[in-house]
């Protein structure tokens, strides 16, 4: 599910094995100042990891295994301070 922090900002997205399909939307980066955990394994997500995900300054965990993600890992993710 989705968990919010005390300020009602999205803190965690955990949608394991939910038959999600399509690409990872770059709009998730709008949560860049609050999202700490993004776990979306076991879905049918495809395409690349958006470079905008490098804006997740608070992200400490991201698990996208068992999807159909392709392409290279965006360089911007290597710069994240907590990941």
C-alpha cells in the first residue's frame, strides 16, 4: 500500500505482486522530497527507470525486482545520499 508521514506526505509505496503494468511514470519524482521507500516487485512493469528518479533525496530503499525493467541504471541514482 501507500503510507504517509506525519505531514501527510507519501513516505512509502509498497505494491508487491499487484499486476501493475506499463512503464514507471516519471511523475513519481514529484514525491522526491518525501518518498523513502519504493518497493514494486513482482509486477509487469517495463521500460527504463526514469532519470527523474535521481531527485529522490530521501530514498533509502528501492526494489523493482521481478519486473521487465530494461536499459541502464540512471547515473543520477548513484548520487542519491541515502540509497
